[in-house]
C-alpha cells in the first residue's frame, strides 16, 4: 500500500493513509491540502508526534525493554519476546509489535514532513513577517528546516533498528515509497549527512525559534537545534554497532568532540492529557507490577548476597524471583524491607507466572509512579537527555584511556546512592562491591559505567538499552540484534521473506 500523510492537516495533525494508486474522489494532493500556513504547520506537528510515537507507545518499546533487560514480562501478549530460549520474530504477523511499528511509524512521519516541505515550496507558502528583508516570510526557512529535521531523525531510527530500509528525502514523489532498500550502513550514512545539512542550513539562516506548540511545551531556538543535531550525530555513532567489536571501533575521539557541541539541557516534549499524541505509555508501563516488572538482570549486578549469581547459574526450570541484598539505596533502604528511592520489592507473585517462573521478578519501579498512576500523561517525555550524554562521555573517556575522568563522571550518582566511589580500576573490592560480574567477582570500571547508565536512566528510552546491550555483548543468546523489514512490506512487494532472532538463527545474538 502506498502511504502518505496528505490528510494530516485536515485531521488536526494526525497522520493518515491514502492509496494513491486509485482515484481520490476528494482530490487530495500537495496543491490542495497544503494551501495555507495553518494546515501545513498542523501537518508538521503531526509528523513530529508520529516520530515520537515509536518511543511513547507499548510497541515497540516493550519488546526493546525486554531485549535490553530493563523489564521482564509474563504477559501472553508479549511473551514471544521474553521467553527463553529466544525465538525468531514472527514477522508474518501484521500486528507484530516490533517490525510493524518500528518500520511504519517513522516512514509515515517522514512522509508527512516531506509533503509539508513540498507543499511550502509548491504553493509558495509564507510564514511569519513579510517585509522587504524577508519577502518569503521571516519564519519560512525554519519551517523547511523543521521538515528536514523530522526526516533526518526518522532516517536515523530506521538505520539503528533495521538491517535495511528505504531512504526518504524531500524530493520524493508524494505517496511513493519505492522498492529499493539500502543496507543499514547506507541508511545511517544518509542520516548523518541529513543532520549535518540541518546544522549547515540552521547556521546559514537568521536566528529563529520554533514555537512551543511544535514540540509541545518546549520552544527551540536555532542555536539549540544545532546542538540537538550534534547530539543525534553522537547517537548515530555510538548506537549503530550491532556487536562489541563494532562498538570498540567507533571513533570515540570524534564522539567526545561532538559531545562538546551537543545539548546543554534535556530535549523532549511535555505530555498533556488534553493534547493528543503527547502521552507516554512507555512511562506508565515502567511502573507496572502485574505481568510486567523490573528485570533481574537490571538490578542483579547490585546484589552482594550471591543470589543473583545463583539465579544466573541455575537452569531456566529452577529460576524464580528472588530478593536482592545491596548497599544501593535506589533498590533498597537500610534493610531489604525498606523501599529504595527508585524501586520497591513486592511480596506478591507476578501475574501469569505459570507462563514462565524464570521470568518472574520481585521488583517494581517507582520513579514515575504517582497516586493516579498516570504520570505518562503528564511527564516531560525525554528525547535526548543530559544524563545519557554524560554516560556516553564516560564510556568514550574509558575507551580513550582516560579512566580517572570517566570515574569522576559516575561517582556523584554512586555516592548519592550509598555506593563507594570508583577509581580508574573500578569499585573497591570486597563483599559490598557494586556492580558484581555474573561470576561473582567485583566489576571493573566499565562494568560500573554500564550499571550506572542503566539504573540511572531507567526509564528513559527502551531502544537505548537494546542498543547498549548489543554493543556491549549483553544480549541474551538468540535475542534479535536488529530488525527485519516488516513482513507485510516484503510480501506486498514480492520480496523474499525473512526474519531475525532465535538461538543459532540469523540476526540472533551469539
């Protein structure tokens, strides 16, 4: 099916779907939909919301969070992603939680942005003050840049998720998605080039500010956009690798340099229950307690009693929920009966535990929990965070042999959580060493950086934990380390069907 978002403005900024192979009785097209600035801005806002939907919804965030060992689930709806031994993605399922949403939401978001861009050009739309100095409208360049920005970050998402993808750009014919897929390396290179072009375009444009209605609750200046683009370039380099060998070869000196040009405040949008397309189901899922809880692999490295190592060494048939003993006050207070600052131990058994006792956990996140259990409807939903950039910097410093500087970056949150400071070698040895390795020995500095990033960021973006797990070699055997193109798309185009994941299968972690 050929998809477009030509009806976005007419639907209050919500992306639509048209079959452009048939005659459209409504006569919708670039020249008829994007006839005024208001319609076009609504389409751009809708395209931004479509982009954020991938990180806000249950799909694909819940599978990504499972694969990244943030959470565990016994839910029959998602157990195909959590069960061990891992099985391949059911890519023939049109409702597949990973490939369907991960592929189509970014595609449709790009389509809306592309058609808005073309509408501005084709209809000679003008935004802002029209003067002798700005005959095309003072704000018109910033709207064109917004459209290109949305396309660039969607291209990046496709490159990070999939082994191959179709590359969209501003010159495509409306509704045409083509049939040629490019390898992820080419998709990622295109995303980087698009982000660099945005930086160049912004620098060549008079200072502007996107209104707070574009990215809800957060006005973005030209100079901040440039920093945001640099931070996306950082993510493109750090998260592209599919395995530890590739991650080790990242140009970490270049990453460090770009971090200096990156964001100076968190970037995201304000969720508002009165504004459609802003709430985060991912945040609400983060404090679930029935069939979704915190993964033992997220908190387990903090255990100092040996229970985590015992759990890890047992066959799946013998594993079950256990209590962690740790000095980390984010997990427990002074005793195991006292709630931590980020997590709480539950005494009830997970729902649907019979689907896999080895999947059960005793822990729930309380970071975003409020009395109405609706913080995902009211939170500031992060897209880029200063904390994420801090932990990327720590990894870069460690990989460049600057371990003392890396240790200094993670010590403030460790000390605040009642953990001992790390030095260039890692945590002090002893019973209260956190984190510990799976074999029970005290972790090194890189183990501490990984642990601190995972526990401090959660819940942030499920995709980040999946990207990190594959790049650090921490995926459970058989877990998909990338996604196949949506099976529905393959079948529609008559292309060979394939999928990824499963122990010993293509696309599954070793």
